[in-house]
C-alpha cells in the first residue's frame, strides 16, 4: 500500500534535509577561522578533498559530528541559521552511522 511509500519518502526527505544542513554547516565552519584547522584535523580531510568529500553521506555525517563535539559550536551555528539547538542532532540521525552514536 501507500504507507510504505510514504515512509520511504519521509526517510528520503529527512536525508536530503540532513545533507543540506551538513553542507550549510560546512560552509559555516569554513567561515570560522578558529575552527577550520580543528575541522580538517578531526575529519582527516584536506582542503582539496572537500569538494569530493561533501558528496558522501559519511563525510556529511562527520561535519555534523564535528559540530556536536562542542555545545558552543552548535549554539553559534544554530543562532546564525535561526535553527533550534536540536536541529543538528535531528539531522544527524538521518545520516549513516547515527545508530552508533550515544549522546550521553
């Protein structure tokens, strides 16, 4: 029936929204001079790799993981985007690897 199709659409929409948030977050991080080095170290990415890496869901997840490492990053990012502070964690659950995360 249609129920299954709707849940697939919901998952797809959640993942697309999460991907958009990850790319927005990356743009924000790259605009914060004090975070760029820490981000590249945390992800192991080089500036030359970013264009390719941003297409991969695992790297998109890593961007959101980086934000979630520090409450001040989440607050600053969400404030500039007019997002609730829970938005990053919600988006993160739609990307690969979320089942392994423990927010404790």
